[in-house]
């Protein structure tokens, strides 16, 4: 788009929030058409290459297996478009752990965690006290809080304990191996 990208180490704040909002900030603009163009260009690369340029944190597979064995029903709630989230989870052979994969629509609908979690609760006819939101950014905890769902922060992602607790996390797990016990305490 003719602009210089900030250094990669300065972009951590972009991980978690809806993509369009991050681009408005990066472009220092309120022009939604400009943000739409940026999202379009981003997705051209992301849809074929970028979605697989990541890796599973060590211990997450074992954590998911433990949570499943303990009888917890696991779902994904991500700001990523559902179509990309499904491809990523399938690529890393994690689909067997999840009953549902929910993300935003390509047009940005349900791109914020409040509306996404609300949609999941309504669709699956879940009471907020039957659910937990596990996430690594403040957006996850804010979405949970706004839906009266308890939030558990995880510290192996991008958010800090301070960020997560300030945003409403009930507790934070330091490593994937701790999460099954933390979830059991809150279930």
C-alpha cells in the first residue's frame, strides 16, 4: 500500500483484535475502504501461505487431549475467519479435539469476541455459567466478561498476566500442562 511496515517486534498488539481495526491503526486512518483494501491484500497472501506460518506451542496437543479425556467439550472461538481457522486446525491435526470451530465471517461479522461468544452461547443454547473462555489476549477476556462467561488467561501466547487479569481473567495458566487442572477448578 506504499507504506513502510513497522518492525515485526512492534506488531504484537495486532495479534488478537479484529484485522480491520488493526489496519485502521497501522494506516493511521478512519477510512474503512482503505482498511478493506489492506485486509484484501493481507488475505491474498494469508489464504495460501500465511495461515500455515505458525506452529503449535509445545504441550498444547497433550493439554487438549487431557481436557478431552476429562470430558470437557472444546470449541474454538477466534477472530480469524472461520474458513481459515478450520484450515489451520485441520493442517495441524487438531480437529479431533473440537466439536465446533467458530470465527468471523469474511465480511468481519462476529470479528469481535463479544459478538462471537454471544453467538456461540445462543446457537448452542449454553448458559454462561456452563462455559469458559480460554485465551491469551484481553479481547478474549473482554468478550467473556461481556457475556458473563468466566475467562482463563494463558501465558504462553501473546498477552501478559497484567493484560489478561485487568481485562477480566479469573486466573492465568503459565503453561499448557497447568490448564487441565485450572479448568477443572472452574468447571
